[in-house]
C-alpha cells in the first residue's frame, strides 16, 4: 500500500508527464524532462514507472477514470431527462477524447497503434455500462427504442473510435464530413431516436476534423 507521500509524488509525476506530452508531444519529451519538471532523480521515477511508455499508459488510464466519474455523475443526476444526459455525456466525451487523442497522436507509429487500441478497449469497457443505463432510462421515457441498449451503445462507441481513425483509413476531409453525417444517422436509427436528435454533434465533429486535418 502506497503512503500518502508516495501517492502525492505519483500524481506529481503523472501531472508533469501529462503537461509535457501535451506541450511537446510524446516523442519530443524525455524522461529527463519529467525529472526536471518534478525535481526528482531517476530512481524515484523508476520506482513508479519502468519506461516513458508506462508513464503514458498510466496517464491515459487516469484520464479514463476521471472521465468515467464525470459521466457517471451525469448519468446519476435525477433532475435530467435521458436525452439531456446523453447530450451532456457526448459533449464531454468529445472534449476529453480529443485531449487524449492529441497526446497519443504525438507518438511514433508502433507505440501510437498500441496505445490507440488500448485506449479504445478501455473507453468501450468503461463507458458502455454508463451509457446503457442512460439508454434504458430513455426507453422508459419513450425517446429511445432498442431491444439491445448495452450492445447498441457498445457497437456505437467501438465503431466511432475506429471508423474515424484517419491514420488507419486515410480519409480525406470531405469524406470525413460525409461519414460524420452518416454516422449520426446510423446512431439515431440504432437507438430508435427521433430524427435530428443527435444533429448537435455535427458542428463539434466538423471542428475536430478541421483541427486534425488542417
């Protein structure tokens, strides 16, 4: 069991790594950069992490945990209707997912692929039960209509993160716009939602495409 002092030091290293990876990119950040930022020696760093990659992995896991807590808080809010919850959650996922994606994209290809896949799996596993609960509420409220709430959102989450991977498919910007529109329609039909229920996502999707492909 880690001491309180050890937990503080661990979070200091994670904070420093997250800041540096975001500012400089993964490949340009060295372990010495992290040591200097936190003012520790190599022995202290290797007490917690065996490599720069393991530090990045822990940062992604921490981000996923924080995101899961935020999403859970929204899902458990008794004052919100199901579609309002879904709207807030999807906007939060869009913002947080962009931050994590930015750090992962700053890596060399082999490590990028490993962490990208790990990130997809972690995201789908952590988010599916929470969003399925919201969909079940939506079914009770008559705004969603699907006999498979868990499997439907699981498929939507997994396909969204893989299908829009430009590095894997080499999509062009105009193709991405069209695929974004079609994905929103597929999502609407899969959940049995009213037409236009998820159109609010399109401006955010287009902004992300412009940012990544400019």
